[in-house]
């Protein structure tokens, strides 16, 4: 069996939503200390919806595919849904990642979380009530 699914290869070769949003409402940057890969997410949020999302990833193919897929999964969705996005969902949408590459999808989850935290810091009135 091939190491990577066709979807991983597709998103790696033709990543969706690559770039920068100049007037982003939330920006998140995370890295993995072990491999040194870095992922940056930009969110444009309007009416509690992810109106636009872009990313820059300096990392391995799985990290690029994961960020690309993650942006596809949250684009146009309510912010509440983006909050719930897990790395497992990203990996599943890619038809799986090898075990030792799962941490690449974790980076995508963390980058989105971090961008949302940044958004809530700038817009505390939008932050979900703490339980
Ligand atoms: Fe570290 Fe992929 S090898 S993010």
C-alpha cells in the first residue's frame, strides 16, 4: 500500500488556501519543536462565520496537506464548528496519515485554535462563556 493516500498527495501538490490575509481577524502560529515545522493560519471572520482562511506552512508534505485540508474543512463554517475541529478529523478527511505523521495534523488543529484565541483576544465580546 502506498504510504500516503491520494488525497494527501493531492493537497500536498495543490494546496488550497495558501497565502496571507492582510487584515486577518485572527492569526495563529504554532510549531513542533521536534521536527521544527511551523504553521501559520489567518482567519477572516464575519457574522460568527469563517469567511476566509489562509495558511503558510514551512514544513513537511503531511503538514502542508493537513493545513490545506483543515482550511477546506472550516471555510464558510460557523466559528463554533472550527473550534471543534480535531486533528483526527483532518487526518480522516485526508484518508489517513501514517502514525508517525499524525503530529503534522495536530499542528493544523493547534494553528486554528491559536488563530481563534487571537480572534477572541481582539474581540472578547465574542468569546464563548467559560463554564
Ligand atoms: Fe513535523 Fe510533519 S514532520 S509537521
